């Protein structure tokens, strides 16, 4: 297949042009200029309240900037229909919402019409191992009258839902905070193939999650404080390097 048919004419390039946003009178995002090449993986890191999730939510137009523009493939997001815009995205928010339905239906909500697509997505998201515990596997009802899922299982279901639609743009907003580091590493290992040809926005607190990204953007008080690769930022000896040292030290202490 030619590149055009594979990508449906989209490279998945994302650009923030002088974007600012205030909420309840408080500036959350300030003068953000950032270009994310199509097919690259960009990690957003920073303290709680630094603006990471807000920045991600501009892309599927869940919120609108007060100033500036968000563009995909050079087109302002407002110029695309919401359906077209969101059909090219897989978005895993921090708060996962599941319907009172089967696990299969909850995953297929993302568009798993192709035969075997749901099984493929649950394999990648690490949910397959959990299925053995459920009375009817993928056909198990979840929610009010069904099985209650743990936080990690909910996140893995949401991740499968995002992956199943094979999106151009994948947004993972702290999508693995409820799983342990080892499980997260396994999921990331499987996700790498999926992420290889897609634009991925990765928001996370663990440095181990983001260190392999093509670009790491450090936000502080709604502004870009630093950006670069893991090695460049460690060498720079700024905010990111301090985060890295702190996490590395706590890991070392855990293993003593």
C-alpha cells in the first residue's frame, strides 16, 4: 500500500502556536510553541498542575485555547469536523470511563470491527493475562451488575480501546499510573511497535516511562521550561535531571 492509503493522507504532525489558556482566572498554559513531527513520540513531564493534561486535551478539542492555535498537519483543529478529528485519535484520559457492558464491547467502542482486532488490542494493553480471571473472558459483563475491575484493569481496558482503532495520534495521559513498573515496562515494550509509525503524546510521572521518547518536554507553571532527549536533559542538569536523580535514588533505596 502506498503511504497515502496507510496514513489516510495524514502524517499526524501536531503544532501548538503561541497557545495560552486560563481556567477560573488562573493561567494554566502560557505561550506554548511546540511542533511535534508526525510519527514521533513526545513525552510531557512536570509537576502536578504544570499543564500537561490541559495541553493534551487541546488536541481532540475537549477544550479550546483562549489564545493561539492548535494545528494537525498544518490545519487548525477547528477546521476539521469533530468526528474526523477524533476518528484519527486514540485518547486514554486519567479517569477511565467504562460502560455497563461486556469487556469486548468496552474495547470495541474504539472501533474494533476487524476480526481479531479486540484480541490484538487486549494483548498489547496487557489485559489478556487478566481475562483468565474473568468468568467469561472478553464476554464478561463489567460495571454495575458485572465484574468490578481494579484501577489497573480499567486502565488496560481503556488502553486497548485506544489502540484498537489504530489511530494516527495516540494520547496517553498518565495511562499506566495504576500498574506497577514491571507491568508498565511490558506494556510499553508491546506498545513500541504500535507507536513506531504513529504520533504519540505520552504523559507520565515515571522517568522510566518517558526516557525513550524522541523528545521530552518539561512543563512548569504552564510554560515549556526545558526540552530535549533524555540524555540532553540529564546533561543539562536542570529540572528533569533533578527528577531523574530523585527517582533513581528512591529505586536504589527500594532495592537495598
